[in-house]
C-alpha cells in the first residue's frame, strides 16, 4: 500500500531536533561541574541524542514537509525527546555498569515508568510529579536543574525553537508551528515564519530573564531569604512555561509573600498570547487591552479570585478538621486558618495565586489547597478547564474556544427565532471561519469525552491496587494531566505526588499529557486510515 505520508521526511526532522538537544544538556552539565556532581548522566545522554539524531537524519536527504508530515513530526518529536530526556534520571538512579555506581539509588526515578512520567510532565509543562522526596538529599542539583529545564524547553515549543534557530526547518516551518502551537492557530507576526518563531522565543526569553533578576533581587534585598540564585533560576525556568516544577517540596509556599506577589504577574504573562507582547514591543501597546481574549482572561481571573478571597476571608473556604487519610495535621490547618481568616492580604494573595496558577496551568502552590473546603476545591476544578489564551504556554481548553462556543450558541438561538438571518460569529470584529468553529466544537467534545473515560479508567485501576481514591481525586488527576495543569486534589494535591498510582496508570497519564500538549485532535488524526492512505 502506497502511503500518503512521507514518514521518512518526518523522522529525519525528528533526528535533527534530537541531535541539537545535546546543546541544552550543557546547562545541567555546567551545574554538575559547579557543584562537584557527576556529569555522566548528561555526557552519556548527549552522546545518545547526537548518535540517534544523526542516524535518523540519514533517512531522507531533502525532506518535503506538508501538513501531514508536520503532524507526524511534531507528535513523534514530543515522544522522542521524552524517551531521551528520561536517560539522565535513570543513570542517576542506576549508574552505568562497569563505569560508575548510582548517585542516588533511592530515587523513585529509577523506575522507567516514573522516569517517563516525570520527563513527559516536564516537556509538556504539566508539572505533575512522581518524586517521592523533593530534596537535594535525594537528587543532585544538576538533575533537578535538568528537570526544570525540560519545562522551559517545552513551554514555547521545542519545534518552534527548532524553526527559530535551524535554517533547515525554515522550509515547512509554518506547518510545523501550526501543528505544535497551542490554541486554534498561530498568528504570523512577520513575513518569514522563522522570524516569527524568533520573535516569540525572544519575548519568552526576555520575560524569563526579567523574572530571574527580580526574584534574585528580592533575595539580595532581604525580602525573600530562600530565593537564592539557584532557586531564582529554577523558578524563572518553570514559571514562564507554566510548568510548576519547583525544587522545593512545599512549592512556592517555601518562599516569602513578596516572592509570591512577584511570581503572580509572570504567571499571568505566561498565560497571555505571546504575540501581544510582540505588538507591545513594536509600538502597538493598545492592542494588548483591545484584545477580546486578553480582557476576558483578566476578567475571569478577577471574578473567580474575588469570590475565593471572600470565602477564605470569612473562613467558609477552609476546613477545620483534616479528612481521614490526609497527610497534613491539625496544627497545619489551624496555622492556615489563623493566617487567612479575617486578614485581607493573605486571603487575596492565596486566592489570586491559586486561581492564576490553575487557570494558566502553571501548577505552583502557595498553600496546600487540600486544606480548602470542597466548595472552594470544586471552583478550582472548574478553573482547570478554562485554560490560558491561545498562543500562550498554558494548557487546557483555552478562553478563546469558550468565547467562540458561547457566541455560536447565542447565534443558534437567534437564527432559530429568525431562520432567514445570516449572522457570522465575530471575534475582535472579524468573522470566524465556520470550519474553525467546527474544529473548536470537535476539540471541546473530544476533550470532555477523554476526561470522563479516563476518569473511569484511572478510578478502576486505582481500586485494583487498593489505592483509595475519591471521585474528586480521580477527576482532578485526569484534569491535571490532560489539561497539563499538574497538581490535583487529595493524594495528587499540591504537596502530594502521582507516585502511588500503578505503572499502567502512570503510562496512561503519559499519553494524556502528550495528547493534552498536542491538543488532542492531531493525535486522533494520526490514528485514522484516511491520514495514511492515498
């Protein structure tokens, strides 16, 4: 059977990306040298990426990339970098036979399913973790830096980065970026697609550096004692991609209120369409506040945060007795209640931080929201489905899709009453293509179907291994991985982990994270016969 897809061309470009993955691996290698740690996990991984990459590049001389090859290349790339990116974790836990012993044999990442889960969570910027113990006693600083760097690389998109810096990907770059870009489509900012990719990555890099400088500045001025240069870099690398991998077990709760206030606007920026920053920098700042999606994004954050702040302030949003099986104790609950109830600043900060973290799918925690009431937790669960803006680094369904759905439903009501009327759905004054509207409905339906089916499967598998999960915990685990959010509730809460799940559930959630990052439809397309046949 003659295939309609030039899979060799796609794999050849996957090889190119893999080969150049050796370059960012130099960063944790330098960290290892600085702290006197083993460099083997990174040196050996660099050798594997280069050899495998060069091998794949030999499959095709001059790849011709169309939309089909773009889908396949992008989808395969995310799996390929995950497989290779897990190698440092495995080497740290197992060592290298006849060369070096394990650095941390007690690391939970020695389990291949755990290593794949953590790596996919990193590259897709999900932020869900299977680390049993997040500390430098169990993991080296360099391996933790690699964990954080995977999120930064995945945030704006590995393929977008490749299009920006590799001339061989300039041909077919538009198809590749469309296949990878989060949201309904990518705005072409410049005549050349490589220049657009560089503009997006430039804004991303600039905001990351600015956040690192500000966080370390708080440390230097004594306003954030724990935010040393390592932590400032680590949190800069994981805020802008809406990742949430903190090297601290207590996430952002380990830092001062000043550090939390500084991180909030950067999470908001990460959930904003990066094309808007480009317009601001090129002399069109008014476009930022004229943008319908951006205004809706800020409005939703403001309304939900205000509601949660009110219920926290009066104490209705906080539990007073720990449910059976929770990991936190009564002293922690009383400490949280005393700090928040009747106090404006902590009520506002905690609600705003958690709402922004969940809506943008960053996944940081400034408090253990397992200590919040079930009503407050259901509000956060609802927020997991909203998502950031199209063209941002956030996951989930995204605001522009909800906006179009609501406007099209309103149109249906109007045209039902007035059958002769022709009324296009408009976004920012322009009519939205009917094909795009159908795509948004298809994506949203598939997203919700995947959510309910996956919740049932995970709940059944948890019962099989006697892992006692509530329905809310199962729902939040699926919403957090499919939406690339990170933490859920209960055992997978902000201070918990996904370690207790079976290997089969973890591998299933690896697929969910992958599908969530690629926005589901391109993945389903790959499994249709029509995609492959002539």
